[in-house]
C-alpha cells in the first residue's frame, strides 16, 4: 500500500504535552466493528469480560538521550546528541547521533562531561555503534546521572524535559530496564485500576519488549513494502506463554496493552520467545495471537497507524480518528486511549 494512504490532518492542539491526572481519567474510545463508544480508561473493567487476559509490557525506560561533545580531532569540540536505541552488550549500544554525518569510526565522545564513548562503527541515517568506557551496572548508573528521558520529538520540540517526566514517562509496573521509549498505552494504568480489573475477573500477564528509538522514525518510503523496521529485543517466558494459551482455550480473550505487546505476541505466536523482532504489520496481516488491543492515538503515516488499521480496518480507523479529533481526544504518548476490536 501507499504510505500516503495512512495520512490524515491532525490539529497541533490535539497533541498532549502532559498526561491526564489521574492517569485512568483519560478518555477511552471503544472501536467496535459497527459503532464507536466514548468512555474513560477507568471504565475498562466493565468493558472487558471475566476470563480475559491483559498483557502488559514491563520494560523500563532508561534516560537514553545524551548530550555531549566530540573530542580529540581537528582541534574542535563540536556538540553531539545521541539517542540510544538498542543495547548490544554490557558496554555497547546502537544509537542515532545528531549531527552524525561528520562522525567517523574511532571518534571519541564525552557526554555530560564524564561519560566517554568511542564510535565503533557507522551505519545509515545517523546510526552509530557506541562503545562506552564503562560497562554493566557502572554504565547504567552513569546513564541515570547524565542522560535525559527520551521524550518523543513531538513533545520535546514544544517543551523541555523536566523531572516530572521521569515519573510520567514510565508505567507503574515497569521493571526491566532497556527501553528508550515508553509502552505508552500502559501509562494509563494505576494500582487502583489494576485492582479493579483483578476484582472483575480479568487477569494480567507480563512480557518484555525493549522499545527502541526506531519507533520515532518517520516512514520515508512511498510504499509500505519498502520500509524496514529496526529490530527490538523481546521475551515471552514459557510460563506466560502457557497461561495465555490456556486462557484462550478456555474462552478468554488476549488483550494486548499497547502495540509493543501486540508485536511481541504476534512474533511469538503464544509460544515462548527470546530474541529480536522487526515485525512490520500492515493491512492484510492475519492476526494469530491477539484478540483486542488497547493503544493510544498515533501519528499520520506512522507504522503504528498502519498496525491499528490492519487490526480494525483502514476505513474503520479513519472514522475513529476523525471522531477522536472532533471530540477533543488527546493524541500521542501522553494522550488518550482506544480499545480496538478486530475487523470482521
């Protein structure tokens, strides 16, 4: 399909710069095959059925946005920004550097005045492999000290990152460090909402997908077949896979909380999984693991809008987004949510 088929007009004032308070007070648009319903996230327990299973992504966002300088070449110290997006081992990360065009393999960088790294290799579109001087827990501690939360550019371009974002841009159940972008559908959930869901007979399971910065990159191809996703590491344990399969066999529905959970479950197929996935879901894809999807509202021409269009139907999602814009829903990472039913 043409990437332009997934374009739509979004008034800039619809972009949320802060989350709803409390989190579960955010709006929830229920998108059924035959109708749209306006609710709030707090009403979710009554919109699902006993026996359904919510699948959360328990990845934890690290402060992966780094600011620093290139040192030791040409007598100059130009400023450098780096956004980490995939950990390779205890000391090496893939990152997007800006400006990255003049960087060379072997260049030395220093971030925050203290954290040193070497450019080990260069890729396309500003991607570099950074080898840090620290490793393991020492590197993690240094990133916490000098890094910033990697807010999406449509938020960071309108206001500065602040201390509140360290809490706001993290799910309450985040556990396993490694993401450089939040699984934002999960930002709506609070301990009170989790208890209400449990009391309603709706169970929960946790998987891990370390969301990479590739989720922020625009689709530059004109045809969806020419776009390539950046790989992300994920894991579905054998115990979780077994419980999900048993719940589905008993008539329960698998409800992915966020597109990251959905992409991982579809990669795994309700079987144990550990490794990287670059699955790219567009209309025509046949879903095999997920029955319902909770997700925020996504960018025009983005891979995520293509995914939700594959799940609920292109025309249905066009109608849903037009309804959301007309009824003052808030868009993107800190915005409102939707509960999507699959296309017939």
